[in-house]
């Protein structure tokens, strides 16, 4: 699935945090308080790591790709 600005903007809050993922490791974490935070998941030496980019819409989809 490819992320779109519309999908991120229209994402509804739930009772717990969830992610809208693409298949390349970039995703916004949608939190119950309606904040949307950008992360990138990657592996080095078999260990999974996560890099934070900032909050949406301050950090736009265009800036993260």
C-alpha cells in the first residue's frame, strides 16, 4: 500500500495507537489523542530499529519521501 496525504489526514483515532504502513518501512503512528507521528522502521544486522521524523502535518509526506 502506498501512503497518501489524504489517507493520513483522514485517519480516525481509535482507543489505541495504530500505524498506516507502506511496504518500505515509512509510517505515521496514529495516537488516540489525534497526534500523528512519522517513523521509519529498518534493520541493521538483523536488529530492528526505528527512526523518528516528527509530527504530521509539520513534517509532510513530501518531506519524508
